[in-house]
């Protein structure tokens, strides 16, 4: 487990700063987008996740779902003519 940094006070706008050591370790830079969530494993813990990781995992899930779907379906028109639904 990594060491703790802080404590850091919330600003009047409910903002908190990311310590420089952690930002460097995670390669975070100004303008990076982040997601916040309450941990599933530790309900009293807030997790901060770079958007790049969330998007990569989400797109991987979409690719897996598309791969699980049939590639084409057979269609029959009003005249009984069959074709593929590609």
C-alpha cells in the first residue's frame, strides 16, 4: 500500500488539489480529465480515476459485446428471397 499524502482541506468551491508527487507518479498533467467515485470495496474511500483509463475499459467492453453478437442475420423479403443483413 502506498503512503498517505495530506491532509488537504477542501476549498470554498469544494475543490481539492492533487499532490505533486502523486500527479507525477500517475503522469497527470493540467487539463487531464478525472472521474471520482465511492469505492465498492471501501465505502468510506473516494477513488480518483483518469478518464483515459475509464474510456479504455469502456471501449474494451463495447468491443467484447460486438464480438459476442452474430455477424449477420438471414433476412427473407416479401417474395421469399433470402439475403444477409450485413
